[in-house]
C-alpha cells in the first residue's frame, strides 16, 4: 500500500473553505423543512379513528396508551378511546402508522417542540398536530410498510354444478393451514366482541388457532356459547361487519374460524372441556319451554351452575328453527346433534314430543319447578293477505321448510314443488326457500325456475351477500323493488304473481308501509307461490290468566332487561319471543337469563 | 515516579461516546488500562426477548448509534434464514446502498474524528458535513436521519424513486469531489504523520488472538472482509477491492478507512446503475402483531465499518425471539484491545487507538 507523503503545505489548502458558503443552518432562526417521508409528531383523524388500540399494541416503547374520551358515546364498531402518545418514550418508528387499522394515524414533518411543562409531552394526536398549523404531510403508510394482512383466505365451496340438487353441506371449512393464515390476520382488538350479542371472546379463540391450542379454543367457546358447531356455520356474524380489518381490507372470517375450532378439536378433549364445566352449587329446578337456541343456551348455563334443568319440546327433535327451518345444506343435522349431545351429556333433560299446553299443562310445570323460562320462538308462518293468497298452492316458508328437512332426513315424502315458482320476499329466509325449491326442482325436473320478488331495492336487499351470490349461482332470479299485488288464478290454478314497483318502504312517520306504483306492474308467471315475509309466535300454551298478566310489545313479550323477568318474577323469557332476530341473540338471551335466574333463586333462598 | 490513576471518559474530546477507560499512568506512559463499560448498558439482548419480532426493529438500531443499519440487516438476515423467507432482489440492492452509505458516514466521522485527539479541528467539522449529507439521504429514503428502522425481515420498508436515486448520486459525487481535501489536510499533514505514524501499533498475532476484524485486522495484512469471504445480499455481483496494509499503526488504519470510502462510492455507483425493478418486501404471515418465526437458529453477519458484526438468533417458534446474541465488532479492540494493547503507549494516544481501531461504545455495552 502506498501511503501519502507528509507535505508541509498540505494543511494550508483548507484555507479555500474560508470563502465558501457555510453549510450549516442557524436553527431556530432559520427553519429546515423535513423530507417528505419524515416521521415527526403524529396526527390522528378522530372521525376515522375507532379506538381499536392496535397502534398501542405494536408500539415498541409502550409510548401509546388508550384513554377514554370523556362524554363520548362510541357508536357500534368503535371504542370510546383514543391514543395518547408519550413523547418522552416515543421513538418515532412509525409502526403505529403502518399498522393503524383505519389509516387515521399519520405523522407530520413537525419535529421541534419545547415546553417547560413535562406533562405537555403527553399528547393526544388530532388532525391539527402538536404544533398547530405545521406542515402535516409527513410519513404515511403504504403497501410496503403496511403491517396488516388485508386479504381474507377464500373459503372453499362445492361448485354450484355439484351442489344444485344436493342438500349436503357445501361450505367445506378451512384446512389447518388456511385457518392459521386467516387467524394470523386478527389484531386482537375485541371490537367484534363488543358487537357480538353474546360477547364471545373472539380474539382469544382466534388466537388459539394461531397457537395450535384448539382445546383452549373450545374452552373459550363454551364460556359464552354452547352452540359453537351451529354458530360456526350459520351465525349471522354481525361481528364481521364491524371487524377492524374491514376498514382497509376484508374482515376476518370469524364464523369460519369458529367452525374450524369445533370441527377440528379432538373429540375426547372437547368432551373433557365441556363436562368439566359443571358445578354442583346451584339448588333448584328449572323448566324451559322450547329447545331452540335460547332454551338450549339457558339450559346449558343453568346446568353448569348445578341446577336441575328440564326442557319441554313439542317436536320430535330438539333445535327449533335450526332443526326445522334452516336448510340442511347450510346446517347439517350432525352439527346440531353434536351441540345438543354435549348439552344433554352434562345432565340437561330434554323431553321431546312434549307440547306444553297439550301433553303437559303449563300450570303443572309451574308446580314442578321453581322457575319457568319460555323460549318458544317464532315458528308459525306469517301469511300475506292479497287477492288469491288463500289458494292451496300458496305456501308459507315455515310450512314448507320443515317438510324439506323431514324429506332430507329420509323420513317423509318430497314436498310439492312446481316447475315454475315465485317466492315473495328478499331476505335470508326467502333465499332458504328459493334455494331449497331450486334443489327440489333439479331433482324432479332437472332444471330450475325460481323468481324472488323483494320490496327493497337491489342495494338494500335484506339477504346476506353470500346468499344473493350463491342463489344466483344456483339459478335464482331476483326482482327487487317490486311489491306483491295479486296472485293470478285461472281455472283454480295459479298462473303467476302480479307485482307493482315499490317506490317507498316507509311512510313519513318512519313506519313500515310500502308504497306501490300501480301504474308500473309486472307479471311473473308461476304455478306455485311461496311466501316468506316473516314468522309469528304462538302463545296458545299459556293459560289466559298468564297471558293477561304478561306485557307485550307487538308480537313479542316485554321483559325487564336487567333481570330477564316477565311481569311475573318466576317467569323468564328469551329468544325470538323477546328479542330475536337470530340464533346468537337467542344464545345471549339464554345465557343472560341463566345468570338472572341464578340470582333470583339465590336471593329467594 | 508514583503512578497516577486517571479517568479517561466521555468528557475527553477524543472519546467516542459514553465510554471510559481507567488508566494507570506513570508520567505519560500508560501502565495499565481498564475499559469501564456500562454507561450505555440497556440490556438489549434481554429486551429483545420481550418484544415482537417487528417491534425489535425499532430497538436494535440503538446497539450502534453511528452505524445503526447493520443491526437491522443482521437481525433480518438471521430471521430470514430461520424462516426461509426470500428477499426481493431490489430490496437487496437497497440494503447495500444503505449499508455502504452508513460505512462512508462512519469512516468519515472517524477520519474527521482524528482531529479531536490530534488537535486538527478543521477535520471533524468538515467530516460532520459529509456525514450530514448522508443523513439527508437517509431521511429521504427512510424518514429519519439517525435511527432508520428501514431494513426489516423480508426486505425493506419502502421503495425509493428516481428522484432519490439521483439525489444519492449527486451526494456521493459531491462527497467524492472533496475527498482530495481530506487527503491533503489529514493524510498529508505533517502533524498527523507525526502523531499517527507508529502510534498504537497492532500485530497480526494480536489481531487474530483477540478476534479483531475489519480495518484493524486488514491493516495487519489479513484480507478478511465478510463481503468477500461470505458474500451476502448482492456483494458477489459487485466489483470492489479490499484495501489491506502490511504493518498496522494508527495512520495505516485511518488511511485504510479512507480507501474504503472510495470503494464504497464505487459500490454505490454500481448499485445505482444495476438496481432491478420489482417489489421491495416479502411479508411474513399475518399482521405484525402475530408474526411467528419458525423454530430454529441462525447467525446473520455483515462487514461493518469496524469488522464482522452479527446476531445469533434462536427462535422457539413463538412471537418473540427466544435468545439473541450480538457479536459487536468493536468488542475485541474495545475490551481486550484496550487492556492488552494500550499499556506502553502514551496517554495522549489512547483516543487515537479508540478512533482508528473503531470502538462503538453502545455496541460494547449493549
Ligand atoms: C328459515 C329460517 C332461517 C334462519 N336462518 C338463520 C341463520 O342462518 N342464522 C341465524 O342466526 N338465525 C337464523 N334464523 C333465525 C333463528 O333461527 C331464530 O332467531 C332462532 O332460532 C330463535 O330461537 P328461539 O330460541 O327463540 O326459538 P326457536 O328456534 O324458534 O325454537 C323454539 C322452540 O320452541 C318449541 N315450542 C314452541 N311452542 C312449544 C310448546 N308449546 N311446547 C313445547 N315446545 C314448543 C318449538 O318446537 C321450537 O323447537 C332463521 C330463521 C328462519 C325461520
Ligand atoms: S390503530 Fe388507528 S384506528 Fe386504531 S386506535 Fe390507533 S389510531 Fe385509532
Ligand atoms: S376479528 Fe377483527 S374485530 Fe375481532 S379482534 Fe380480530 S381484528 Fe379485531
């Protein structure tokens, strides 16, 4: 290596710098604007922020705390907290910005702040920024920096060609690899838990998939829901509507993950978990009328406290609408059987084929038991009163669907379906009817001709997106914004349904009162019409004196929301006859009622 | 004469950071030297066991303040090895840009920093300007000047555009145009010659014995550079030399750094012209809160400005590292080197040792 030689004059060469412009800046007199991506003080758009706390979770220095916003009542899907940043700890990594689930959190180019009061270094970012009016556009998240995984793992379904004449379950469920990938997307914020009527600990059970600990997953399920096999298939999954990830991506497939746990937890482990939940503490006996979700859930939780529980069910099989309404291709009997099996295994007595009011008197139950819980549901069909609707080929949903299930269980004859069918209704039940009819038509005629007519506009259809999409794949046609006017009958035979354009669903007062434009009508040819416009309760099992004492709100029974009691302290109620409209609300009702019944019995000792 | 005990700490202008040496001197001659680390000890290795795989990226740059990027790189490389995670080509080139820029910044600080212990104060002022120009590049690419938190498992956090590429080119041209000035004012300076030549010598045996790598080892004639011996990223595709010298003293080591700056500029130029298009990051499964790294262990290492720098990572398959061991490149010269190499030198040469051997105090302490 040749090294430089010493040169006496060399150091003097620096003199030339005396006449060069200085490179330094006179801060603070002179300002230096930071670069475009600068990670300076935070800004947070409060309108967008939902207080999920994910920013606080990723923060490597624990600089972010979630603080309750005073006097703020957060709407559904949002928490009443906002992030507070401690600039004594913050290291300006920007990971909070990268992971912010809504994109509300950003960083500014602002980087100088001075104050004598150390408390002012605790800062609740808002849109203005720390030093107000400073250039705000600093560091922002982009696709590369994003710390969320926004894409949902696609569920595998049986192709429509194969499922068109089959009542076998067509949702295949996640494989282990798929479930883990999907579980890995959850940020554990718990926004979904707040939304779930049963407040299931969703992030916790999702975590058990990620951590390969399905046993604990089953434990988490039964904390709040004794029907995980059912809910893992057909829950209305409102939790997913609010899932934090949906703000920038696709919500976590919470329902399918639940199903994954119960489908894959080993049977013995599963049994051990469920059986170990039972205590012997409670003393007393409870009668439950109706083995739908509310009745089953109340029974399970009461039994775990130690009470003797008897469910009276009029049908041959327990499950209520789940067993007799929801079509088998969505909810196979095996799933219902499994959930009910464990409820019976812990000692709940289900008296099947026992209609209260007929096979056993209500007053008898009152005598035999300390408390009665009623959950008899909305199982009766609701009929439509238009011209021609009393024709025998006009069939209500809940007259038809139980027959389909019975047929599929190989017990009864195939229900009658015509070659050309119209279904009135655009909700999930209408799709259940339409898709069941389509399957039967395929079996009988080898082709499908089903038209649904709904009052709502296309974008407002009450049915879930999946139903609409899958129905379409199976050949269903939908006519939105059309209200039924008349069922056309010639020579005693149905020729079709006449509908008129629906221009408004609600009147000026906001009451449901569809307005039809009779000048714009259409005729849908068909020789059979199905009606799916809702279900109704049947209280004929209640003695008149009880009925008189009960308070009603429309068709539903009024209860004290805190104590779950009706106007009689020993009579509790839940499920569709109180709240509705779905299984998970029934489960929540059952659980809450169980706690309330326990309180009631203990306080009466 | 009576021996005197001296505290040679951060208050000394030639001291690099929060580090101190307890000296026992007889007159001006060092009799005993005891490094006294601990002022910067934060227990990084332990802290890493309690942080998410991603969150650690914000912590580890602090293991070496002037050259933080090596931490992010070796951490990511080890994680990528265990997880078998591919890094996109473009990201590899971007990493090289960052690492070589950092090398230039550190070497310039060291070259200028020699002004502290030798009294040539023009040099540090100039050199800090060069470093700041590089920090401007960092700010443009990563959003921060000192702790970049830019290199992450799977690639880098952000792509760069043509404008930034051009900015880098202009900046290195600019720095290169002034290298001659350093040559003159430092390497031809009679004062520097007098103070550095023959000062703080190091033999090949000592270097190998203590585990010294980097310019220290190369100045004794051993051609060891991780970039060539165990090529990582795209160093095997780049054309550059490893300057070495035969006899190691402070002057030689400092001059080697100067030559390395030139090589780094050469490397960056090639990267700027060869960098392929494409993505810059392959992500781990799920959200960063849930990332897990497969069970396994791996060592990621790079050639830092002070020599071989690496992280040994053990993962048990969870969301946090099980154990991480840092191989700080300045450990040998910063601990053994001081204790074994300084006795016999003169008091005023202590800082010259630290500067030319390259001792990064937080890395020794970590
Ligand atoms: C076609 C259809 C599809 C649906 N799909 C879904 C869905 O996918 N997801 C969802 O979450 N919800 C769905 N729902 C709604 C859901 O099924 C109900 O909200 C839920 O079943 C209500 O539960 P429940 O406990 O109140 O009673 P129900 O399920 O209605 O059960 C009531 C039980 O009481 C019994 N009973 C009634 N009278 C007596 C008596 N006198 N003596 C003894 N027993 C009696 C009945 O036989 C029945 O078993 C659907 C509803 C329908 C009609
Ligand atoms: S991650 Fe975003 S949305 Fe969630 S609390 Fe933080 S700032 Fe708000
Ligand atoms: S499923 Fe969605 S809402 Fe629920 S905890 Fe996970 S990210 Fe949050």
